[in-house]
C-alpha cells in the first residue's frame, strides 16, 4: 500500500515552490533593469595646461612655474627637474595658474595694503610681466626688474592672513660636544647650545610682524685627582669644576620693517666668576640696520631690572640693579659657512661699578644634510665679583667645538 503524503508535507512543498518562483522573478527583474540602464563612467579630472618657458636661444620647456626671487625664476620640467633661470635669459613665459607678484616699487605696510598685490595668471614677453586677474579685467604690467618676488596665491594667503601655531615655524640649531680624559687625573667636559627663532611671516619676501627667539649655551667640566702619600704625609684628593651657562628669551613686535619694540629676559651662571645667578628682565627698542638675504645687523637698547647673586660672597654682596643692555648682533649666511656674533654692554645706573659685558662668536660649517660642525667662543666680563681666596678673575673665556643639527621650519 502506497504511503500518501500528509497535509503538512503538501503545505511545505507548496510554500517552497512559491519561494523559489519569487526568487526567480526577482532575479529576472534586476537583470532587465541592469541591462536597460547603461553603466556610467567617471569623467577623468581635467588637468591644467602646462606652463611654457621660452628661452632666449629658442629652446622651449613645458612644465610648472614654481616661483621667482630676486631676479631668478624656478621652473620645473619633468626631463630636467627644477632649473633656475634669470629674467635676461627668458624670451617668453606663460603661466596658467594664479600667482602673486610683489613689486619692489610698491611699499607694503600691514594686511590692508596686501590688497594692492596683483594676483592672476602670468605672461611675460619683451621683459615685461603681465598679470591677468580674471576674465574681463584689465591686466597689470610690471617690468621684470621690479618683480621682486612671485609666489602662488595659496602661499600668499597663508603667509599674510594666517600664522603658525606656537610649535610651528621655528628655525635654529642644536649643538653638543664633549671631552673625556682618564689618566693620573680624571677629566670630563660637556658643552651644548640651542638657538631657536621664529619670524612671522616665515618668508623673507614679506615684512616681519613679530619675532620670538630663545638661546641657551652651557658647559660643565670636572677634574679629579686621587689622594696620595708624599714623604709620609697624606695629600687629600682634589676636585676642580667649571660651570658656565647662559639662557635668554626675546619677543619683538615690529611697527615698521626695520624698527621694533622688544621684551627680553636673560639668566647667567659662572662658577669661575663666583656668580651664582644674574637675572635680567627688561624692554626696549630695536633697529635692523642691515637686512639682506646674506647678512643682517640688529641694534638694541633696553631699560631693565637686574639681580646679582654670588656663591661665596656674603648676603651684602648680592645686588638689585637698575640698568640697560646695549647690544649688537650680526649674522652672515654663506654657502659654505654661517657666522653669528653678539656683543652686549650692561651698565648699572644705581651702582656704576656693577657693569658687565659679553661677546659670543659662532661659526658653523655644513657637513651632510642638516648636520654641521661648529666652533665658537664666549667671552664675559664681570666688573664687581666679591673678594675671594683665591682671587676671582673678572674675565671668563671659553672655546667650544661640537656637532650641530639644523632645525628648518616646514611651515
């Protein structure tokens, strides 16, 4: 006798058939919709036309105009890389992106005057540069000898209307050196220096708005000799140390391209001069007497409070002084070396005998990438050290050598 399916089994088969039919119809509908609607292709990005540089000898380069500084343009070519060409070697130049041209004949003061800087696409022929702001607007014509700096519009906006945060925009050097001697006497000396400065804007083709600088230099050394017997007499061990450091910080606010107001502080310690700590807090004015891409000279004068504390002298030897700092700083940047010099004279008005003076010189020779070799001297004179035994010398001189790492801002 054949077993007939139950009603429940018949019901399950019926539901499975309905579900399979539903899937088949849905798949067919989706396939028809996909075939009826053609696939859309993403349009390729439109690339800007390359810039064109025509040299005086007729050679033509296609690539990208980078910038111009002090009569020389930088042009990038895929075949040659970055090349530097003077205006006199150029017959024509066509730039499709927007650039800003700083005219050396136009005086720029503050953000409001930046609106006078012509910005647009560039064309140059017959030693005349034409800036086209936008379609339908008249272009500005500038002789190439007056086009002091040319940079892209984004760079101009970044430098004029923005400023780096406190931890960005710094340039400077870090230097370290040391000596170790192990013989009858044991000796070691370590020295180090750090010099950091941040000028806003961070480019030299705009007038500075403010400058922040901080410096530190120090050296520490020690010579020890063990005790010994001589003719039945014990000579105790001796230890001699040297400890010198200087630290300062300064903030400048420019009210013209060459004149600025400043606030500064400085700290000095010199074991050889019996000086535990000399503190200076003051403010004044400064003048940039010379400023070129290669060299700069700054002259400064301040009114300040000064406190001197000595190591072995009595409490009466410590002094609270009112005085000034008159200083001059010089910086020379060449391809093969960098030289800096600072000279300062610090008189005290309420105690004329409590004056001091310092001079520092540093020469850095570049070696490999950001590394260099530095030699330097620091000479300090303190006129009023307390009376000690042995007598404390008023003058202190140190010579240092070390390896230097250069810090360069990417802002």
